[in-house]
C-alpha cells in the first residue's frame, strides 16, 4: 500500500484567486500519476494522467506538473471559479494495475 | 452510451444479511474495480479484475467476494453484512492492455449501503 499524501486537506479561496495543491508519493515503482476531480454528490472524474518526469498537462484553467524523481505532483487552478469547488484526488499507480488514492484536497471557492 | 452504471443506488441491510451490488460498463473496458469511500479515509480498493473471468484482492477485501463472468459486469457480494461495511461503494472501469495504470478510470454513480 503506497503512502500518498495530499496537502492541504482543505482550502478556501475567493473567486478569481489562483491556487495550487500538492500530492506526494513514493518515487519507487512508479508508472503513472492520476488526478481526479470529485464534486459533491457526483462521481470522481479524471483530469489528468501523467507518466513522465517533467510532464505538464493543462485543461482550461487547470494544469498539473509531475516530478517522479522526488515523488510529487502539483495541481494549479488559475482564476478559481465557484464551479471549481470540489475535492481533488491524486492517485499514483505502480506496475500492478492498481491506483492508490490520496484523501484529497477539498477546495471551496467563495463568490 | 451509459458509461458505468451501478445497481442499486441505495440499500439498507440488517447485520448478517447478504446482497450483491452490480456494476455494468458499456465501454468494452478490460479492467474493473470496486472501491469503498468512508469519511476521512478516501477511496480504498476492495477487489479488481483485469479481464473476464479474473479477479484479485485489493487493499480491503475481507468480507467481500466478486465475480466477473461477463466482461461488461463486475459483481460485488457481501455474504454476511456487518455494520463496518456501511459505506459508499464505487465501481470503476478503465481501458488496459499491459497492466500499466496509464489509463483513466471511469466511475459509476455509487451505491450507498447502510448496515444496521
């Protein structure tokens, strides 16, 4: 079982603020790092899957970076909007089909 | 294209009763997963399957059994429910070939189970 740490646990920002959060994971036996967005009363939805050290991915105002050598990934949200309010999960995966999910960062964007 | 569906959405069981949760996907995915979500614990993997007729244990398999008789369906069974199994259960599926977890997982809407 991988030790996956996400910080902060929760975050309140004002509309228009930019923000970022961290996912830390063991760097050994690494194959991929997933980010999911989970809105209240819905199901998790994939944002990004990253595999290479130095990977950067972007979807609209959300972007992510990956450092596999030191075992961390950052998720950035530029100009937060109330609809960005959700829990953001990261999940590293090794060579065994499985992902280990972190406990998530709960983001609340106040209008 | 319905994606991943779960049946039922809600269920209340008494201790010792049994039930089966059904997960179905129409995306022709090889891999399917059952997770449970508890407050403060995040998503934890119960069992998973990498193809029709195969199953494997995840992080918290005790008290659960699974079957994957058809590629599109993944069943999770509770033989003798316990209050500790009160949780929200999510099924997920993903494309996969080599076993590397490089494909995103698609989640069902969840089943809220209460065991009294």
